[in-house]
C-alpha cells in the first residue's frame, strides 16, 4: 500500500505569535487536520476546511494514536504542543504510539519542528540564568515516582547545576513546588537566586525573583516555570529595572 499521509509534531512556543517559528507556521497552514490540547489549538489561525481535534490535556497517547491513524489514511496532520514538542510534550507520545502501533505506522512520513520552550523564554526575561551547565526536571509525578524527582533534585544540587523546573503545580494544591523547595533548601545555599516566571509572553505574565530561603511555593500555578541558580549564579540590581540574573561562564569544582 502506498502511504501518502504525513504527520508533523510542532511546538508553538510559550504564547505570543512572534515566538512561533516560520517553519511551524507553514506546517499549520498546510495541515488538513490538527490534533492538540484545546487551548493550544485556539491560539492558531484557522483556515476553512481544516479539521481540528481538540482533546483533553491528559490523553496524550490516544491523541497520538488518532493522529497517526489519520495520517495513515492519507491526511496531512499536525500534532500541536505548547513550547517545544520534545520537552514534556507530544513528540515522545507520538514515538511511543509508533513503537506500540501497527507496522504500517513505521512507514509513515513523520517529522518534528522545534519551538521555543518555556525555560528559554523565562531565562530571556531576566538575563542568562542558564548560561552555564544546567539540568531540566519536571515536578509532575504523573509518570514517575516523587522519590525519583527528589533524588534528581539532590544529585543535580550536588553537581552544582542550575535547574529549570517544569510542571510545578501538577501535584495537589501545589505541594510539588513546596516539597521541591524544601529539598533544595537542604542542599543549596540560602541566597541562591530563584526566578519564578508565570505565563511568560502572555498578558498575565509575572516574574518574581527571590532568594531560595524565601521560596515556599506560594504564587506558583500550572503556568509557572522555576529557574534555580547554581553557586555561580549572580544577581545584579538595577535602578528602576528588574535585576539581571546570570550564571557565570566560569565554574569551579563544588566543595
Ligand atoms: N512543551 C512545553 C512544556 C509542557 S509542560 C514547553 O516546551 O514549554 C507544561 C509546563 O511548561 C508548565 O507547567 C510550566 O512549567 C511550563 N510553561 C509552559 N508555558 C509557559 C509559559 N508561557 N510561562 C511559564 N511557564 C510555562
């Protein structure tokens, strides 16, 4: 059987249209069918005749399977993620569905288009907090045990890496961020700069910069990205402007 369909997994960035790459915009224009979480699809310009399948945020695998089935029947399909599709998003769900699915899905034309991920947008608001080595951890324990999250927070602290923390509010009543800060206070210095960037690029954007000692998880919601400094992260106060936060390019062996 000749398969003519195509599936492209795209990332539309954290919010503003200016952060949608031209490559992603052209996939959107070209697609006959779009699959994604409803609020993400709502951010894209529509075109007559285009079919939109808005799904719930927790149905990643079944959404990926539906999109693959549509592509297998010959449609040009786009699967939409916020930010970058490879960062805690749809790209791995699509790969997983291909691995588990019918053999015909392996013959499909499947592509991935990167997007601006939330940590890069958040970092750009304050300077260069991720300017040296850093690690990225999701605080969601939907797909992994909380004990593993704590272990990774400790090990990355021992390695003196800056951190980008996604999904800080996925546990009940924001317990994730609260518990993560308790662990980090135990293994990083109290004056470590922390940036809490909420809804970056949108009208409700809020950037809070605090020493780790003052962080208790308040003011954090599901649109917040947390950046935690290393021992080489500095804060420069500026009159009438947000401070600059940056991580020095030179790193020493942690004590
Ligand atoms: N694929 C997305 C991440 C999905 S996980 C990306 O690459 O950005 C969802 C988490 O991303 C949220 O809980 C939050 O931590 C972060 N996030 C997404 N959009 C954001 C925004 N506009 N501002 C701050 N954080 C955001």
